[in-house]
C-alpha cells in the first residue's frame, strides 16, 4: 500500500450546536479561501434555507483547504441524531475525524452516536474542546468525560491516544494549552497533518470509487460524490457502474470534479485518495461503485441504522384543498418521495392501507418535519397522521425503540420533570449537578414517551430546559402511555371565524384561529379545557336588535390564538386527527369530517 502524503481526508463530528460549522468557517478564512474584503455569510457551509432558519446542519457538505502544500478535504456533518444517516455515509470517505465537544455541556447523546460510528470504522480522532471563552466552562471535567466516553465505547489503545486542542471557533483561535494565548488556528492545522493518516491505496488495483452522496445541478444533472479508493477517475468513457445487487454496465463520465474551497473544480483526472464528484450517469445511486470494466471490483454497500418512527403522508381531502398548493395528487406525492429516496438513505417509503397514502419511516420527528417543510415550500399540499414508533417481534415479544433522554434544567424543575418522565415510562439512570444552578438528568424512555413531550417540557420548564435524545436500542413494550389530557374544540360548520364567537368560546379553552380565518366541519379550532371533544359554532354572530343598551357595543377583547409550528402540530395531534399542511397554512382536523 502507498500513501498520498499531500492529502488528508477529515470529517468534523459533534453534537448539535457545539460549533462545527463555525469552526469550518474559521478554517476557510485562515487558509485563504476567501479574499480579505470578501463578504461571506456566517455559517457559510449551511447553504440550505432550512439550515439557516433552524441553525442546524441537515446535509453533509464537502470543502477543501490547503495548508503548507497539503490539501485537507473537510466534511461538515449534521449534529442532530435524526440526520445520523448523513454522518454514517460520510465516514466512508474519510481517514480520520475531529470530535468537537462544548467546554460547558460536555459529551451529549449525539456525541456518543457519532463517536461510536467513527471508532467502529477504525478512524483515529482529534478531540477539540470548543467554546473555551464561556464563563461557565468546565474544561478538565469535560475532557475527563470524553475519556470516559471513549472507554465506554471500547476504543482501542491507539484511538485513546488522541491529541487534544482547545478552541474558540468564533474568534478563530486554537491552543494546545487552555490557559495559553492564541492568535490563529495553526496548532489545529498542524495537529491534522500530524495525527490524521494520509489516505492509503493499492497502486496495482483498478478504479474503485464509492458513491456516498448525491447532489443535483441544473447544468449537468445528477452529481455523485465519494472517495477514489483505488485507481484514477477520468472524464469520458470506459467506466463501469457496479450496483450492490451485482448488476453492472459500462458508462461515461461527462464531468469530473475535485474540491477547492467551497467550489467544485473540473479536472481531467483525479487520483486515488482524493474526494471527488462526477456527473453524466443519471441512474447512479448512493452505495454504487464506479470501477474498471476490464476488472470490476465493487466496494461494500453503505449501511445505516434502521428507522424508528413513521408517519402516513396522504392526499389533502379537506374542503380547503387546492386553494394554496400546486401539487395535490397522490402521484405528485409519490414522485416527490421517490426523489427523496435517491438522496436520503435513512428514509423508507411504502404504500399505506389507502392507495392515496404512503407510510414514511425515518430516524426521528425532526427528519420527517424537515422533509414535510421542504415539500410545502415546493408547493405541496398533504395530510399527516400522528407519528408512530416502529415495533418488532423478537422471540414472540414486541420490542419498541428505546431512547436516552438527557435533560438539562434549573434545579427547581427536577421534581416536575421527573414526574413527567415517569408518567411516560421513563427511568432515571443518572443525575449530575455541576454546581451552576442547573442539573443534568439522564433517562431511559420508550420513543413513544417522547412523542408530544417537547412542547410540554418547554412549557413546564418555562422555556429554560434543554432536551437531547438518542435511540440506544430496543426494550420490551412498556405498556400504555397516556396521551394528550385535553380534548379539542371542533368546528361544526363551514364559514369564517367570527370575533363574537371566539370571544364567547375563550372561557372553554385555548383558541387556535383568528377572526376571518376559514373553518370547516371537523377542523380543530381550539383545545377544550376538559378531556372531551366539543363541537362548536365558530361562525356565530351577534343578533342585531333596534334596542341599544349601555356597554353592549364595547370592543370585544380577544386572547391571541395559539399558533403551531409544523413540529408542534405533529406532536399535538391524537390518533384520530391529522395535520393539514399547505404552502401557507398548518391546520389541525379530525380524520372523519362531516
């Protein structure tokens, strides 16, 4: 085997919001990718609108910098557990990882997930303790927790011998000593060159290129991204497309790219060890191998964790259907879901019981919500069922997904959070008090228990609680879990909501609509203060008379209605209810309407 000493391939992994994308920004600036006077948006790697709005990375992104003549390919990966499929794919392209950990929060559930995957791939790590400028930093304690996590994940002696750096990503500073003073990221660049192995390849082997990601261009069509494991990748004919099922055919590449900064740059040939992108093969998919027709050697297909939760996507059948969207039919929905499967290997789609419905399975509610939000912005209308966990039968016993829920709360909320978790079949396994007035609690809980929990959790902790979760296995079915305690107010007729009706229904509960909002029979217009559902007339107007009494014409004061985000609506509904999603509206309704 030979090594490309002029190359390093690195993935940055971490829990969500620990500073991966910010650090990549700083690395790009200090490596000279941008001009001094160039205007560049913060978190430049988060190119999707949803990524910028939510402040999270959803899709893995490739970039490359050059330091002292060595090209460093960097992959910025998502930090949220729901997008773990992106992380798993990415690890097939790199030779080492940089693990970022917040200097205050320490390792969290997703840290465990991404590090476990990296260690199982045999990848050597660099540990970076980030946000060392925080006043509540716990640098030594966090480092000890990282060591404990490595040991718990059965890291090898070589993997345990990792270099440690301390960074302030916002300021673009890296240190080998947390008490030292720094000016730049040079110590980090030096650690990457010294600790991440150069990519190895067999000079006698033919071409092997594993597709780990797909992108699209309006100019060249589908673009496949991956690593040239062996051989050379050339533009033009003479390439074999090798499918995981053994099928193969000869094809041609119209364009071959490598990465420079944030750009794809056309090349005639790319050698082994480098990360590349190719275009010209429309039926290429994630997990396929490009090889030599004379000596085809397919690489092992990519595998990811199985989905844990599912929802039914259906045609919107409400009386308001078709007023706001462009894509309304089951054919439109199926074509869009099939397209999503090309790029998202952790998603599953199957026909539901109804021919106009499709069961979509994913890693979590957020992954499903991001898909739905993307579809509604594209002009789709659809109905969504309540999320359900995916169970399995093992040795005659029903097994359901189990999650590790890590809760960070002020001390005064310990009692109420513990009670909430217990009611949802959660068991406390750990409690840590770091002495800053906040406590970290860890629970093992069925995934079912977390559906609809986040909104209640934020309400009961007055918006101060932080909840992170990770699927950690399966457990025997834990029994019934009580759902929403309150019933709903349901409109009994068509029309528009009227101020007079809303005012007189406010004592009944919480209202979800505003005056002049359209309503229809079966649409949920509020939450009842009692457990039962109540059908109400939201269109009732004041009876007019020719007799005026003192005070009767005073303005009616309305409480602002409760507005749902998509995620909140998905969590809120019961088994007999749906979320109606259109490009402009999110409504709740009963499955069966009058």
